[in-house]
C-alpha cells in the first residue's frame, strides 16, 4: 500500500510558496540569470516591473545589473514564452524553451495576421524585408515596420505588433539591445548562436522540474495555467520526473512537491513590495491562497493585469503604485490606513531598498493612491 501523502496546513501554503519563489531574498543569489532559472522565468512585458521582480528576490543586485545582464552580457533573454507573454529567462535555457513555446505562438500570430488581412504570402514578404534589414544590424520596431512598408506592405498598429512578434517566434530574430526605452530586434544567431538539437520530451520534463521547484506545492492544472500548454503536455512532463516528486495533501487538494523536501522556511514576517505582474502571482490557477476574498481585486481586475502588491509571508496585505517622473520615483499605498502598524518599519526598509536598486530618489506620496 502506498503511504498516505504528507499533509501541509493550508495556512502555511503561501509562506511555503513564497519561499520557493525566493521572496526571502537568499543572500547567496547575486546573478539575475540565476533568479530567472530558479523562478522558472520572470514575467517581463513591462521591463521596469520585471526589474522590480528581481529586486524582490535579491539583496545586492541593481536595476543596472539586470539591464547589463540582458543587453551586454546576454545572460538574460527577454522574449515570448509562457501564456504567449514576454518573459525573461536565462539565455542558456533558450535552446529548449524557445522551440517548446514558439511554434504555437507563431501559428497563432499567422492566423491572426490572416484575420487582419495579411495572407501568408505577404507575411513571408514582410519577414524577408526584416531579415534583409537585420543584415545591417539591430532594428527598433518602428524601423522594422518602415522596412516592411518600403517593401510595399502597409502596416497598422495591430499588424505591426504581430509582424514583429512573428519575426521573433518564427526563429528569425530576438529582442536584443536597447535604444532608449525600446528593445531592438537582432538576428537570432548573431545574438545567441545556433540552437542545439531539440528534444520535446526532455524539454517538457525540464519545464516540469523548473515549475515544481519554483511554484510547488502545486497541481497539474496550476502548471497548465502558468505555462499555457495543454494539460496532456504538462502531465507528460510531470510523469517524466515522477521519481523526483512527492504527492502532498493541502486541505482537500492533492498537489505535487519536490521529493527532496519543501524549501526551508525563512523567519516569519517577511514583507515584500512586489512590482506589477510579479511571477509569484501568476503561477497558479487560483490565487485565493494569497489574496483571500479581501484582496482579489487588489491583485487584479480580472482583465489580465496584475497590480503591485505588498505581501507578508506570501500573503497579500495591501496594494501600491509606482510612478516614474523625470528620473525619480513616487510610490503610493492604495489604502494607507489598512496597513498594519507593525509592518511600517519593514515597508520603510523596502522603500529604501527600491531607491538603492533603482539608483534614484524615491518619494512616498498619498496624492495618487487608490485603485
């Protein structure tokens, strides 16, 4: 008879998951790419918010370190992956992650372009124009669109977005260096070299391993929600690493965790100001374990956006906002009166650390709180 699954108190679940997501900021972590590996990828459609996700998990890194890793050292890569959204991953993982996620995104982009009046032939002509232009070096998105227009293909805001995405997910280009606030397109092989042979089964197994380590305990449906892959694919990945996993029972729910044990829990009362779209809040089909009923709308309006929040031991306590104005930051708490007094000192430390991380002045304001 198989042993009964180990039980985990649901009241401890947020703290356990927050530790798996490095929200206690382990002192040994000093590399942005290591954070990307250990968190299974950082949601990054909003680059400033993605940098704040790194800050929440590392004590010594700065925003400049993150940008340098992505644009100079090339150890971080920002591209479309899970859920068809932009993530930052360790560049060394590109060889197995890109071919796992890009083909369905490419097919979706091609279908969408056809719906928008750009048939296959014109799509290939547009990609050819971008490819020729990339022979001369990186391109901003407007420059790529201009080259497509020069080839006789008019683009609007929607088709331009999908053509640029298609240039990446078809294997032609990547998001590489920056020019100002814009990430530029660069020819893929020029940026990361030729890809290694791809084994889909091994990739699914590795993705499952990364997910459970970063988000466990979790269910297969959580894994499917986070990845955007079919349930059959995530189950195949989990089955491939079943010897590394154990079944656990959280309340009435069966979940999987790493067999070597749950992460050692840090001291209690860990307070973090998480930026928007923090990956901790995107790893599960149901965020009730961290929001309760009170803070579901503090985290999201249900439309896909994930707001900045304050968590204590992984549990959402309040929301906050950040405004970037002329090289300085202004922060505002949504409802200052709702923040427990015992958290004030920790929040002062967090605000000071955001200033350190960003290398700029940070001011706390009450003028634009709310939401």
